[in-house]
């Protein structure tokens, strides 16, 4: 036991987190880094109990459509940053995007997530057209966008066109750390402002951080947790950092699966009814990563609906899983995985509880 652990009764810290959602920095540190197995089990058990109180055994599926890997940004950790001349670029046509949704609908999906690089080819008018068409074809579905930083007016236009949700990870809540991970033309303030705008406009908003990104310290993680508590997003997407061979971080260590899982449980207690995905990055580092995430309090999985001929090109990091499977196989595989740990994939929009 470390000194820090000796000073705290870890179980009572979990109870305090569950009751108040608030801990001191030292208390957070003790929770995040404890190596006590009995405590780990207790934390997961409480996270699962809170998750089941709000969502039962249901796991929501989101159909992820990675519609372009062209990006004007040069985030230092990302395999599709514009500076990577080795990335083979692609764009889906509007028709291809719509047919991904149709196929997804047949397979039972009721949420589509359009994710991509920041690709100027898809200008505001074109995005509005795509959003309207998807919502017209599938009015009972929720539409999520994850296409990076835009201006407020643009976010408003997309919302008015029918987009319901927006995922924009904050990546790190520490300004100096953010600036290390991004080139000088990107700004921490702008990203944070985007999140604020999205929320004010009325989107259900998702943010989140990479776990174990280069230069990340325990202070950064505590800051991330405090930011999440204060911002109260409807969704939190976290996953381990994984190096990509064509980035300057190619020799950096990947983030830890155990730490990611620990943080999933802590976030579940911090924001009891949050939508919390067990991410592909977690499944990439550990074959049972997503199952472990669900056992730790996650309640969302995001199988890939992109056409197979582009799957292996949306590579944010190395060794990404599921790049060869058809969508139908992906969902079946996911259902089996979810059932293997006692939960059930449901066909519903799976809105955040407060939105019904
Ligand atoms: N362009 C959009 C979508 C980004 S991709 C946007 O800016 O929001 C989705 C997420 O993948 C990113 O927010 C980042 O957190 C994650 N990601 C990127 N590179 C990664 C890497 N090397 N390892 C793990 N996660 C990574």
C-alpha cells in the first residue's frame, strides 16, 4: 500500500464520490492510482450499481460513419493530421453516407454518428443538406456530429437542420498541456468555447480526454475530472492514447487500459446518468477492453458502419480493430460481447435521461 492509500480509507472515498460528486485533489489521486484489488472491485461494483439504477442492463449502440479522413488540422497525436503525407485520403459521397444510414437502420441502429477530419470540402451548405436528408429519411433516429471546431453560427445551422448531438473531445483540460499536443494555430480557448456554444445552442454534448497522452500528469487528469463535473456533458468519450507510426509520438507509450477503466468508473460516479462509451481504442489495446469498460460502468458502444473499402484508412492510431468487418458482422460481434458480460444491446435512440 502506498502512503497515500494508507492515509485514506478508499472505500469511504468511493462512497463520498457517489454521494457528493466531489473530492479533494489528494482524494482523487488516491482513487485514481490505488493498486488495491479489493478497492478496485468495490469501485467497479458501485459504478455498475449507479449505471444500472439509471439505465438498467441496457447498452446503447451508435452507428459510426467515418465519412472523411481529410483534415486541415495537424494535431500531433493523430494519424490523419494534415501533415501526414502517407495517409491515403478518402471522402464518402453524400449518397454513400445516406446508404450507410439506410443499412444501419435495417440493422437496428437508431443513432448515427458522422465523424470525420475537419474537411473543408464538406462546407456548411453541404453538411446542412446531408443532415436534413438523414433526418428526413430516418425521423425516428438521433443524429450526432463529430467534425471538430466550427463557429457558433455553423453549429446553430447544423442544429436547426436537425442534428441532435455533438461530440467534441476537449482532449485535456489543461491549457499548457493542450498547447503541447497541438500546433500553434489551434487554441485551447477556442475548443472550450466551441463546447460552450454547443451546449448553449441545445445540443446533447459529448466531450472527453485521451488517457495517457504524451506529457499527461496526474494533475491534468484531476483537472479533466473537475472540468467534467463542472461542464456536465451528456456524454463523455475517453480512450487510451495509442501512438501512430507517422506522428512525432510514434515512440511514446500507449495509455493504460487499467487507468482508462478506473476513470470510466470514477466518471460514472461523478456524473451518474452520463452516456459513457466503451471505445474502440480501449478494444484495440485489450481484446476484452470494451467488455471491461462495460463492467466498469460504460453503457454505450459504437460499432463502425463505414463501408469496408474505407475502413482501413480512418486510422487515428496504429492497430485499430474492426477495420475488415462488414457492419452486420460488427453489430453481431458487439451484441455477443455485451451479452457475455450480462448486458443487452437495445435498439433505441438512447437519449440522455434528462432529455426525454
Ligand atoms: N476531427 C474531429 C474528430 C476527431 S477523431 C474532432 O476534432 O473532434 C476522435 C478522437 O480520436 C479525437 O478527439 C481524439 O481524442 C482521438 N484520437 C486521435 N488520435 C488518437 C490517438 N493517437 N490515440 C487515441 N485516440 C486518438
